[in-house]
């Protein structure tokens, strides 16, 4: 483990984690965090003749300009800089993101505010999505080393004109342990369920393939799946189990299912909560043997500063726009996190 990482995190453990009663006095359990955040239309101001490029330009309906763009970057950077900070002082080791226009906006983001101090790095591929948005991957090179990456195209033979986001596979070493991260933004609820089922089949194929090649490696599936943990795409197609006791060798575990059962969501719609933003893990991240990374807990990061405090959407995520009215908020989604523990 990087010596700086160990010193900073272990000092935090002294005051934050030992009080939980989970940690025996003769052990040194170090936490790592993994996050996902839908950044809600992080577009620059340049119009490249796309539908959303026009909307997010000074000439468009939203009158998107440099001042608003910089404010959006500052809000996103501040939120990300606060993720997991009470447990992991240097923040998440890796962060999956969705609804980013291009690599440029990610480069601007990691150079904004407190994020600039972390020297985050980027993995990004352009997708064919009709809205012009992609998924991306941010990581702290102190903790994670990228070995390879690949974008997987989701196609529909019966509807070849339908264009959606690629699925991004990033493989590498998290403190010398092999991890495969699959970052997703599945087709929206405005499309038939079969589109998300197809997306789930692709994700399952990617997950099964990397586990077959490297059975001891860990898999983390994250993203805005546009379905809840109980929906067919996740529960049946992915086969993600919601209870630890039901997880067998080779299975996936969905720690977000318990949060959803408690009524906790990452976005609100028409008076109810959905938990579309999820982080799903391979079963070998469960267990009590913490000589390797093991799952600790999951959370929806729904701090007060991210919440609409008044009006029709009080209690929902404080988003960037309501229609074309600029709210100077964050996103219409809350970030989600999981924490892993390892014994040193």
C-alpha cells in the first residue's frame, strides 16, 4: 500500500472507525471507497451541431454560457470532493460518472476546486449516444493503477438507428488486487424494458468473461441503470442477489437492494423514490477474511446541500435546471458509494 495513503487513512480510523465496534484492537482495517455519480448533462458551451449541443450553448433554450458552465463544474467538484470524506480522507479510489459530453469536460472537472489537489486521472471513450453523452471513469493513481480499458457497444439488430451509451470496462490494480470496473448508463425509462434487458445481458457478458479469464479477480458493476434493484434487468438478467445468504460462488451481490427496501432512493419522480444508481459487486468481495478486500457497507450520498429545500420538488435532488430555469444546483441524482475494508 502507498505509505502516504496508509498514514492518512489510519490516522482517520483512530477517530472515526474504531468507535464502530467492528474493529478489534489488534487489527488495522483500512477502508477504500468506490463511487458513482450521474452528473446530469455536464456539457461545455460549444455547439457541435448536435441536438443537446444546441440546447447547451449560448444560443439554446437554456442560454448555457461560460458562467453557468463554470458554476456547474464548481458544484460537481465540491460534491465529489466531499464523497466518503468522513471515512476516507482522500476520497474515493475510483469514481464512475455518467452524462458527460466529452473528455474535455472531465479534464475541466478534475482541475476545479479541491479536486485539483487530488491529481485524478481519466478513462473515457466517445459513445454514439443520440443525446451526445458518455460514461467515464475517474481514479486516484495513489490507489488504483489502470492496466487496460475497453468500450463495449450496445446495439439492437431490430432497431439499428437506436444509439445509446457504450459500457466501459476498466481493469487494473486496487492496492495490488485485480479489479474490473464496468461503468454503465442503461437506456432510459422512456424506452421499452427490452432495451435495459439487452443492456443487462451485455453487462453480464462482460462480467462473466473477465471472471472466466481471472477467477480470483473482483468485479464491480456501477451506473445509472434506469431500473431498481427489484426489476427484471437486475434481479433476473444480471442475477444480482439482494441478500448475502443467497450469494453462491460466481454470483453477484447488490448491496443497494437493502437500501431500496428501506425506501432510500437516488432520484425522485412523481412523488416516489427510485434507486437507479447502483453499485453491484462479485460475490468474492463478501466474507470475513479481510486479508483481501471485502465489502463493508453501501450508502446513498444525500447530504443536505444536495437537496432541494423548498418548492414543488422539496426533498428531491437539487438539480441544475428546472425546465430551462437555471437553479445552480448539482444533479437530479444523488451519488452512491460502497466501502471496502482490508486488514493490514
